[in-house]
C-alpha cells in the first residue's frame, strides 16, 4: 500500500477541509506552533498548510527538505517568500478573493462602530450609564467613501456602498486615463494621488496589498488631509499605515477616529489600544463561516485534482492587486 504524504497544518482551517485532509493524508495539526518548533520539525513533512501564523522564509525553506506543496488557506502572501518558494520548485496554492466579502462587511462594521460610538455605548450600559446626548454620531448614508486600492476587496466595498448611496472614490497603483473612464462608467472617481482623495472623502478604507511599494504608504502627510469628521479603516495589512503617525494624529484628535484589523506587529500591545477614538480587531477579516467554507471548497477541489493526476501547475502569486 502506497504511503500517504505527511501534511502539517499550523493554523485553524474549516472542519470540512480538515476532514478531507485526514482522509487523504497523514495529517499533523499543530497550532499554535513556535517558530523554533516549526523549523525543527518541518523537514518531516511533504505538504504545509497555513494561513498567516508562520513566516515561510529562506531559513524555514532550507529545513523543508521534503516539502513539495505549500497551501495558504487565504489570500495574502506577505508571510511567504514566493521567490524562494519558486526557486526551490515548490508548488504554491492560495485562494484569492474568497474572503473579499467578509473583509468588506467588516469594514462597514468598523465604520458603524466608530460613527455611532458602539463600543463605548456597550461598555457604559453595563455600568448603567445612559448618556445618550454624548453618543451623538453620524450616519453612513451619502458619505464620500475613498478606497486605497481597488482589487477584489475594494470592489466588494464599493458594491455594499451603493446601498448606502455613497459617493465612491479610489486610488490605484497604475493611474491612467483609460482606467479613469472605466471607473467613471461605474460611478467611481479615480484620483491620481492619496492626498487629493483624503481631503475629499469622509471615510477612507485601506484595502491594498502589502509590498515594497505600499509600506508606510499612509503616514502623517496623508493623514493631515483628513477632515475632523473623517474616519480611517485599515483592512489591508499591517505596515501600510504608519502606526506611529496614526497614533500621534489620533491622540491630538485631528480627525474623528480610526479602526484596524491588521497591525505591523500582531499579538503585541500597541499604543493605539490606549486611545478611545481607535478600534482594533485581531485580524478577523476572513473569519466568517461563509468565507472559510469557500476557502475549504477551493483547496479540496485543487487537491482532488492533484490526487487524481489531473492537476496543473498554478500561478505562484495570485494576490489581489491594488
């Protein structure tokens, strides 16, 4: 009897996917797993399944002597050195766009929480404080919404925004007259720079990928263009918004508030957490049942084709574009 590939899972995955993997592979589940433990044990395995909980860099890849496939159960690839993965001939598979709707809906949840003081109101009512007058907020309807990036997440946000009758604006990495025209036909205004869009919009949502071009894309200069009633939502990646600059601007209350699902140093305290005009969540953008099931279905379909010998080599990097 042919032995099964040894597969290591280092992040939580949907039960449907886990059941499939256990039927077809020799599965080990280890999460959480320390960096040291992962490096010491990775040499035993043929397949690695992860999300954002581990860094796949040269050090790890040099120890991964048997790994022939890496599966990222999600969209982003910023924790994976794709160039080195390709050099070693390792097949890489991820599931772009599967979490776009979940992330888009989270961004609107954050807008509501900021503009309607929901966290503060919820905490106060537990103390039997009914201070309605101080909780006067703003509606989302008819606001000007600016999107930093217009990939799969940005498109989903724009779709939801239409139900709020929002005036949608965006910036992209490659500005062109042709793209201005195409987006204009969708009632979306494309700006050539961030500062112009920031000064024009009430709500900014950062939803672009993280790379060498978007690191510290938004800092003190860009934030200075936000109006006093503006809010900033970051559902992209930590490092796109300079968190020190964001803290300093929020502390002085130069604009209404900010929320972020992503941080440059996750699982660590941040000065932002001390501010009452900031809301943070622990990278839960993709954590909806629907999103996780879509991810599971795609990975199962891919692996079934591989097991049957009908699989074809897939793109090494399918991350959404700005």
